[in-house]
């Protein structure tokens, strides 16, 4: 392995960049492998780009890509991988939580695998966080028909062949780990302990997790339409049973509230129609976005 590319998407985490650079230099100073460090500024502030520029000026093994605006973590990863030249590519976060000291272990594992993923420990998570992750994982796995491991992190090593195939994807709303799973290459998982966040705070909120869930459901298959259709059939069946009971009660002379039965039916079927229309519309929107053939990101400056 002559050259290793390290891709680091950056969003408002400039205080961690110099320590990260120092730790990478120290690690590669003990292994006989060259490296290139690629910082991808995902629409951060001017201070972030100035910090990257200063690091590049001091070390020619470092590259900087500045996106024209915030396109998101995964388009930033795509930009970095496409710009990489290494025989292997490492993707890691910029917040110093990923154990840089594990890089040699990940590179060694690439000799027997095409993809090496990190699996984060749950020892530092709260009970509520662990419960939320379990429910979330089971739900997404059921909806997509693919087993999803939410403990897998973006700290990942891939060989050149995988990097080239990954770079071919042009879907506007994609996820790094979902694509790697879809590619189907031989994968090895290594357990890691993440360090506490030293600077800033995570930009991922509940809404971002829900977006990831939708990406997974829409990326892997159209199974969600089938699931909603089955739910729709179930609601229709329950509605028919209810109407049958109302008819039986009417024939038996029991008083039936006609207004209540009619309104209940309208509400149920109107809601069902809205859900079905929304799901179908979501797939149509994705097809429309893909048909516009817009770039996944725009690089405004490269150093």
C-alpha cells in the first residue's frame, strides 16, 4: 500500500483540525506508508476554511476542498473520495472522536477485506439512547428488508476498487454506509471506543435521524409502498367489518348513530388516502430530483 487517502468532512469544527492533523502525522510517522489528508469544508464559516488553508500551506500532504454551501456530510464524503488518489481510503469525522490510533489496524484489516467498518461501543450511551437505537434499527430493518446496524460509524476504510465504485453513484439523496452495504463487497467490522467530543456539539438532531431512516427505506427498495398498501387493505377490511356490524344492528332494530359511522369511515379512508398519496409522491419526487441531473455538490475552491 503506497498511499493512503484520509477523507475528513468538516462542518464548523475548526478547533479540532490542527490536533487531528498532528495525530495523523504521528501515526504515519511509525508506518512505512505515505498519506494524503483531504479536508472537505462543507459550507462552514470563513474561519474553518482559513484554518484548512493554513494547514495546507504548512504540509503539502494535505488538500482542501471547499463546497459552495452546506450540502451535507455524505455529499462531502463523496467529494473527498472522488478527489482521493490513495490505494486505500479512510473516512473519519473531524471532531476527534474517532480513534486515529486505530488507523494501522484498519489498514491491516484491508488485506483480507474490501471494506472495514467501525462499530461503536454503547457503554457511554444512556438507557434512553440505547432503547431508541434498538427500536429505530428494528423498524428500519423491517421496512427495508435489510438488517441495519446503527452502531456502525462513518470511520471506515475501503480499498481503491470500492472507492471507484462508490464514486459512480449519482443519487441526490444518498448515505455513505448504505451505499457500501449495497455494493456487497467483503466487509470486516472492528469495535472501537469513541472519545468524548472535545469541541462544539453534534449537529445531528432527531429530524436528521428521521431523514436517515427515510433515505434507508427509499435507497434499498420500494418495499415501503407494499407495506403501506397492506396497511391500507387492512384498514379497508376493518372498515367493511364495521359496516357489516352496523348493518346487522340495523336489521335487528338496534339504534345506530348514522352520523358517527359515516364520519368515522370518511376520516379513516381520507387519512389512508393521504398516506398512500404521500408515499407515492415521495417516490415521484425522488425520480424528479434524479431526472434534473444536478451535481451532488459544487466545489468553490480547491487547494
